[in-house]
C-alpha cells in the first residue's frame, strides 16, 4: 500500500542530504494466493528495490506491506524471523548468493538451522529430498557451488528458497544470467514447483518474453512507479499505457512473417534522482498532451482488474 523508497544522496564535507534517489514511488497492489505476478521494467526502474521492500529486507520511506492480514513493518525482528520462513527470495546471480566455502548440503541446511527446524538427521534427509525435487543428484550435496553450471546453481538457489516451506517466493531476474536454452528449463521447474507446493510468485524481470511465459498477471514499472497492471493476456492483447505499448512493440513476434510497428522512444531514461514532473513518462511519451507535464496521473482501475496510471484514461 503506497510503498515508497527514497535513498538519500549525501554530499559536501558535512555529508548533508543533498537529494534522493526516488527508487520506488507510491506502489499499491495485491498478490493473490497461488498466482504468479510478473513485474517488468527496464533496469533501474526500482523492481529489485520493490522486491526487497516487500520482504522487509530494507525499510520503506513510506507506505506499508501486509502478508495475509499481518502488517510486516510493525513486526519485531523476532516475529519477522518467524515470518521469513514463509517469504523467500530467489536471486538473479545464484553464484553470488551461494556461499562459495559451503557445500551444497550445508547451504541448503542453513535456513533450517536458522529457523531451528528439525534434528540434524531430519535436516539432512530434507536436503536430499529437495535436491531431487529441483532435479539434482543427491550426491551433489557434497560439492561446492563453483562445481556447478549456472543452471544447476540456480536450481540450488531455488532449493534453498524452498527449504522452509515458504508460501511466497520473490524471484528477482531468476533466469537473466542463464543461457536462453537453460532459461526455459528453470521456468518450467518454477512452474512445476508452484503446482506441487501451492506457491505464490512475484516474478521480476526486464524481459517481457520471459515474464509472459510464467505470469498470470503482469505489472509494468517505469521510474519507480507501476504504470499498468492487469491479467497478463490482457496486457499483451490490449496494452493501455503508452510505455507498455512501446515495450511490447520491441518484443519479436513468434511469426516472422508478421509485421508490427516498433515504437521507438525518444530520449534517455531520466534519472530517478530527478524524475520529470507530472507524469514521469512525459519526456518520452508519444501521446503526451497538456496535463501530462504538470499533473501526476492517478493509479486507476479503468476496466475490471485492469489498472493504469495515464491521463488518457481519466
Ligand atoms: Fe503519456 Fe500523458 Fe499518459 Fe503520461 S499521462 S503516459 S505522458 S499520455
Ligand atoms: Mg534489479
């Protein structure tokens, strides 16, 4: 609800606050149990910051986050630790997020130790099971992260996220570092696991082709704000926001004979420390008209379940 994160920029010899990177601005949305909510946007649009805010890995400047009916921000560190069992994250670069000095077995056991789950024997048993579930040989438990390929490492990262039986997984660019041929294997694994364990996903990516594969609903972010959110198929078939239209026009069509007009955006992505007034997209929008430069468009449900922030629909 109205989730906002501004990182202060300090400067001068006194280290005074001279500005702020407005990484996330006023995000309001829900995630439904069992769905995959895709969040797409260019790099630097605040997607990862959003993911970290949702899990309270960083504190927001404003706004709130609730999981089921429970407010996360007022929870004590102890209560939050308990809740983290249910809220897990999968990262883009599994190598950077796997401790190189630990065996895979130890890496997977770690979350259980942290949360005080099971005896040593039970933990080891669960590690073996989990390796099988993500498609790895149980003998791999004795090896170290560097002995695996990128795809295998991401399987380990996913296994680790699953160890505490979470309900919600935030996957931040989980296949972006992988070869295209491996990407679909990992996406299919995520889909299978979702069914098997009734998981809910927030799937963050800069790649519309990838999110299309997996998302039930899709949110589009620009400069720290959501500009559009709807059922994934609706966004693809009937995009409303000019930014979404431009993004989609750049995705190759499956049919090579089909032609579509590519919308080329003018100008560069503005800096999140100095976003344009009014609609943050107005400096690049082909449809910009008079109110856009002065008034921020409201986030509005314009058709059932289809949200957009644009003066064209007010
Ligand atoms: Fe374009 Fe105006 Fe809509 Fe912003 S509000 S996306 S500038 S038409
Ligand atoms: Mg990111």
